[in-house]
């Protein structure tokens, strides 16, 4: 909004300058015309993109050309080529340089080349020849350094050198002071996206050089430091835009003295402290944006009648208090954004007076009141209404629904209750997004909602609804997101495919049941009977239902999600049909059912599958060579995009080595084969190709999400539903953006553990427990610097625990219990935190925490009558020995000095008596008359 104000002022000034220059449509001087034609010829013009240059031709007078203004004497005084998108420098070898005929138009007073896309070229130094310029706008036209010649255009009133955000060119030669010190006539200055990080005194520089300044825009300029008090001298300021900097400090109170202030944008500036209320009451003020100053506090004043404010944005601050009834006095207000503040109290009824209001955002506050008494239908220009995440209660009003321009109605995360009633006159509704989730709504959803002609996003999740017109969905042709999860809905679907000849194109459908995270009582079954096949979408979540049926053999002919299909925990049984391959997109989750049989081979032929979760079923098979020909289901290895493979808790058996397959899994993050009957050895060859577990580079990690809904929509991330075993416990909601895990536990693997696992330096969890691995723990495990959980328990491992494991700083869980390990447990920061249970069941292990070291040098424990490590011999605990030697030597030196050194003996005797007398003064009084005895004792010691 403030940027629009700036452009509005620039437009007004351009118009003024143009009007001050008498323009005629008579013939301009032929020489001027030829200069313009030569300039046009030097450019490569796309006629489809040109609206001005295309009108320049030799057969017409240049005074009639679009973008050209001539004076009465035929001189070109104004040139406006803004938004003439000249191809970039890669395609345009001519562009504008110092020899351009443009700079021979020395009578020019106004030059506007904004957004002409001369990127890759700096502003030519010949710009200094245009000494008569009053208006110069090169916004987003050039890149590179600003030439010093711009500083010599001393007649300039408007200067716009703003750049594209990606440039952030540092202003060095000239610096800010040199650039503007002679431009004392400037009234408008725009340096957006120019790097001014070296200008620590920027506010003083501007206030001392530009006394006539009325418009200042320094957005995203890397400014720092508080605003100096000298800035108060800029009495004529009407527009001040300083957003996206690091200014910090409090907002100066003297801003309230800018009597002409119209637009103030201080967003994303790290301001803190209390915002001066007086600024809100500047009578000319139309736009205020203080958003994203997280430590900026304040409250709203009482607003006068017929206030001038049109836009008030305070989102992401610590503003608090009540929203005053006088807010209704701001009859010109078109935007009110108070999101993520600390406002309390009631939503005022006076909001209905704001007939110009187009956007109302009050979400994430603590407003507590009903809203059904507000006359929402008076806000005929309202487009967005967001009251989500407050403490609002009562029934949901129907008055917002008929507002003709309303596109988004967000009421989620409140305490609304009761039933939503039927309403009419929706045929002209523009409503796109309706979010009523996380409330206490009851009863059935009215069919009239589905008659909203443009409804695209509909969220009813986490309520207590008991009815939904499923078959009425046929009337809602534009619906792409529907969330009915965590309700008390019951839908008996027993229809056949022919009952629904027209498939709904809903991109995201969530019908999850079970205990909701925040609403544990809402756990009734949602769907019974058959899987609904009348919805086709990109994200379909049917998990935690009670289908109690087999999967339809033709499921893939009806459901074909591009991204996500989940039927987990839905009481499905029978075999997985082959048509499921047509229904698998990036994620296929069939976990926690009673599916049996083998995995369809066609799943290995998909090139987009990233997550395959089949855990906790009754799937069987030895993973034959027709399906698996390497260390895992081998044809799955041809899916190079696979990130997650979970086959946990099935009935697979046989070896997993498949030497005939050359496929790799460079993106594999989670592999879980636990609780099956796999056997044989694990080869290290395939592990070397698991790049995502070797490097901490984000492009290897899964970033799957589906953004739909308000302001880009909720990101649905499969990482929120992956379950893995870590630290001996099951973990839900694992963030797949960085998590890596290998779980081969509870199988029948044997042989040695491959040392190549140590190359997986980004691995977080490794679980090889409850197998039959033999041999030693590879010392290469010490290279796994990211490992947090390591479980090798209940195997047949022997030898010592590698001391390299003591260097694993992130290791918070270790379990090597019930093996045949021997030797001393390594010492280290992490090892000192582990309990006895981490090492029990290894008769040859010793040392803390199993046993405590003593002063006696103990022989190493024996295991089955033999030394724990026959190569090590008798071990000597040098930590104990060194302590004993140190004590003996120190004691001997002290006692020997008393016996053989006379001077030391005298000094020691006096020092001890002085110490005793200071501690116990009564001793000195008591022994004062017995100094002779003390002397005798001294004589004895002097012998």
C-alpha cells in the first residue's frame, strides 16, 4: 500500500512537470526527431511488448509520439519510456551507452526509463550531460554502481534509482553523502534495494543535505542504527518508507511533528519499545505499516471522527489492549491488519461502519466475544475476513456469506458452537475459502454451503459434526480442498462405481479419524463400508477409518493422486491390487492394516514414488528375484527418487542381497525392515550409494508438501506422519527435511556388521538389534558424527567397544546389551550419561557404569573361563597408579622437610600457632603464661 502511494506521488509530480512544460503537437525540430529515431534504432524492440516505441516513425511528427513531450520551440523536454521491456543485455548488444543519441537531447527536463530492463549495464556516465533534468526515474532499469555524474544534476527535484531486490548493489563511489550533497532541490528520493550498509550516519546525511525532501523511500537498504534526532528537520516529509532494514531502537516521537505525513512504512525494521500514540493522530496520515517488529509494543488511541486513515497494518507486533469503538470513525479505512498481536476484549460492532473496508485480519489475538450481532453485510466491499485463532464464541453468523465480493472467510481456532444454518442467495457469492475448523460446531453441514459456486477451499476439521452431505459434493464443482477429519461423522458408503459416474476433482481430501491432537474426544468412525471411489485428487487421506473391506481391484481406475494417498489404519484386508500402481503418486501409505499376499511388482516401475509405507500388515514372500534382486526389494531400487521405504512388521523372509540389480537410492532417508524374518548377510556395497545419509545437503532431503488454502494454504508434509523407532521408543511426526534412519531390528541377519555403515556420516538413527550379527563393532562407527541413537543389543557381537564411539558428541542413546562384548567401557562425555541397562548382559565388560574402578589393579574380567581379550594381557589402570604415586611423593616431600630442614621446621611451627590463635583467641589467653613450655618445645624441635 505505501508503495502504491509512492507511485501515486511520482505520477502526480510527473504530471505537474509535464504541465509546466508547454507541450504542442506542432512539428518538433527535425534534428531532435532524428536523435530520437537514432536512439530507437540502437535498441532491439519486441513489438509485442512495446506500446510507445512502436509509434515512433519518420512519417509523423515526434511531438505526437507516445512518451515524447516537446516544448513550444520544438525541443524534446520530456521522455517517458517506462515499462518498455527492452530485451536484456544478453540479447541486446546495443543497449544504452555513453555514445547514445539520448544524451544529446540536452533540453530534457524529465526522463523516465523505469522498468526498461537494461539489466547488466550500469547507468552511463553521460547522464551528466542532461543538466536540465528535474525528474529522473531509472527504477529497476540498470544495475551496477551509480556514476558520480548523477551528483552533478543539481536541478533535480525527483530522483529514483531503486533497483531490483536481487541486486543490492553497495553504494560506494560515490557514497550517499557525495551523491546527494549538491542535490538540495530534491523533494523525492528513492534508493530502494541499494546497499547502504556502510552509511552508519544515513539519517544525518539526508537531513543535512535535503531540507526540501517530502518523499523518502529506502526499502531494503541494509540500514542500521537508530534514527538521529536531526531527522526531525525534515518538516515537509509526506511519505517515509524504511521497511526491511535493521534500524532498531524506538520509533522517534518527533514523527508526530511531520504535519504533512501521509504514508509511514516501518515494517521489518526491528524497532522496539512503545510506539508513540500521537503519530496515529497526525490528521493527514493515510497509511501506517508497522508489521513484523516483534518487540514493538503499543495500543490504539481514540480515533477522531472522519479520520483519514486508509490502511493500518500492525501484524506481528506486541500491540495490545482493546480495539476501540472509535475504530468505526475511520470511514476511509480499506485495510485493517492486526494479526499476531495481543489484542483482547470484544470485536467492536462499530466495524460495520467501515463501508470502504476490503481486508480485515484479526487472527491470532485474544478477542473474546460473539460476532453474530455485527452487521457484516454492510461491509459491501469486504474481500477477506480473518478472525481465526481467537477466543470468539457463540454461533457463526450468516451475514458475511451474502457479501458479494467476499473471497475468504476464516473462523478457525475459536469456540464457536451450535449448528450452521441453511442460507440462501448464494448464487452471486464470490467465496473461495471457508475455514471453520477447530471449533465446537455440531449437527449437520447445510447443503447450501456446497452450492457456493466458487468455493475452492473448505475446512471443517476438528469439530463435532455428525452429518455431511457427501453426495451433495457433486454440486460443488470447483472444490479442490476438503478436510472433514476429527469429527463425529458417520458415512456408510456401499455404492458402486456406477453410482457416481462423475468423479470429483478434489485435489486434497482429508477424512482422518481417531483422537485429534487437540480434541481427544472427537474420535468416532468417519467412513464404513467401501473406499469412496468418486473423488479424484492430488492429496487423499482416508487413514483411521473402518472400511472393513478389501481394496477394490479397480481402485487405480478411479483414484489417481499426484502426490499422496493414505489408507493406513483403516481395517483393510486382502491383497494389494495391481491397479494400486495407478493410484500411487509420491507417497503411498497402506500401513497398519491386515493386507496379505505379495507386493505388486508394478510398484517398482514408477519413477515418482518417494515414500512407500507398508508396515504392520501380513504381507509375505521371500521377495523373489522377479521382485527383489538386491539388498532390498530389488526392483524398488530402480526408483531412484525413493526417500522412505517402510516394510516393518510383515511376514517377509529370506535373504535381501540381490546382486543382479544395479539401481541406487541416492535420496534414501528412512529404511525400516524391522520385525520380519529376513536373514543372511548385509553387504556394504549398496550402502555406499545412499548419499542422503552421507552428506548434510538439503537437496537430498524430502520436501514434499501440498499448499492449498488461505495465503498459500497449509503445508501438508508427509514428515508429520512417519513413525520410526529411535532411542528405544517409537517416534511420530519425524521431520523428513533432515531426518535419516536405518532400522533392521528383529530379523535374522547374521555375519559381520559392514564397516561401510561408518561412511553414513549424516545418519541419525541406526537400529540393528535382535539379530544374529557376529564379530566386532566396526571402529568406523566413530565417523558417524550425526548419530543420535545406536542400538546393537541382542546380537552375538564380541570384542571391545571401539573407543572412537566416545567422540560421538550427539549420541544420546546407546544400547549394546546382551552381546559377548569384553574389555573396559570407553570413557567420555556421552558415555557417562548412559545407564547400566545399556551394557548389561555382557559378562566381559567392566568399568563404569557396570563396575567402579578401584585403587587395586584388577585383572580384566574373564568370559567363559578365558581372558576377555587374549591379545591384551594383564591390563594396568594407569589412572589409579598415577594417583597413588602422586600422593606418596607429595606426602614424603612434606614430612621429609619437617624432619631434615631446621628453618622449615621453625617456620611451620610459628605459622601453625599463629593460625590456631587467630581461629581460637582463647588459646592465646590460656597459654599466655606458658610461653616457657613453648620455648622448651621449640628447643626440642631445634635439636
